[in-house]
C-alpha cells in the first residue's frame, strides 16, 4: 500500500521544462538518455532489427525527450501520454526539429491500438508512475507484433532507491531539487516483479542491466547542490554526474523483451 499519492499532474503544470536547459524534466535528456539510448540501439542491432520503415510506440512519452531519439533511429513513431500539455510541447518541438512523430493522448493500461500494431514498444520512466502497471505490460504485449521488441527502464524498490530517489531528491532539505511525490517509493518495481509480469503476458525477457557513476560521490553530490541552487543547468548537471550503463541495478535499471 502506498503511503503517498504520486503527483502525475506535475507534467501539466511545468510542461515547458521538458525542453528548457534549466528545467527539472530536461534531466531525462541530459542525464538519462546518455545511458539508455546506446543500450537500446545496440540491442536493436544485436536483434537485427533495422528501425528504418518499422513502427514504434512510446508509452508515456511526456514532452518527447526519448521519442525524438527513437525517431532519429529511423522508426515511424507514435508517442502516447496522458498529459495534454506535455503533448503540446512535444508536438511543437518535433515540428521545430523537422521530425514526423504522431503524438496522441491515451493511457498505458488501455492502449487505443489494434493487436500486433508495432514492431517495437518503449516504456521508460513510466511504469513507476502507474499503480496498475501490470495491465500496461499486458497491453504492450497485445499491440506488439510477433518478433517485436519491448524496451523499458524504471526504478528498483530498494533501500538505495529510497535514499537516492526519494530522500535525497525529494525530501532532505540540503539536497532536494525535485517536487514532493514526483516519485513514491512504494510504487517502484523490482526486476523480479517486472520479469514475472513480462513472462505472464507472453514476452521473453532477454536482458537487464543497470547504471554506474563514472565520477566520484563528491562530484555527484556537488552537482546536486549546484543544480538545486540554480548555479548550473540541467545540461551541465548531466555532464557532471557522468552516469553510464553498468551492473548496478539498485536504483535505475533497463532491459528488453521479445514477443515470440
């Protein structure tokens, strides 16, 4: 049972921060995309899936920070989200970037698409915001074509994620830089829980990995303080914390599954 209610309306209140280089939401581009996008592209190549001409869906696309990267891979992309204001921002930025992306309003637990519609589905930084996330996995499996791939990243439910993602980011006065209830620890998902859901809904999990900091703990701590007190941008924040793919799944992890 959750002790706090997650604040998903945040994305309607500050949608301009998706693409603002000083915005909180822009951290997903500056600090998260650098470790997840290479993982996705490498595994697409390993699976011998050429994105060009194929269809992809991003469930929970927000302002399009990852959606645009998926489009640049060559996919014909649909982005789906429940935040109308985030979708407005995403559409404007895609147009300015000369990217053809179909942004639509919808919910992950009731996808408005026919069975076997997409070659790839991405659901990133989203499952931990949805209480009935198992239904989202069911829907993703339904709309994924046989031979298609499902990519995900989310947050593990561990003492480390409680400290780093909740206490440090949202609660402790000295370090907090995110709004209260951006995340709720009880809604984080362990890899075992996610894998059970993936297998239950007919997908085969093929890989799972985590992250690691290249820099020191001092560099991470100082970056948090400098960003909190608006002395650096979110772009520089991402550069300073230097997170890459690694084997630590105690906070962030990502993986992929295929549909037989």
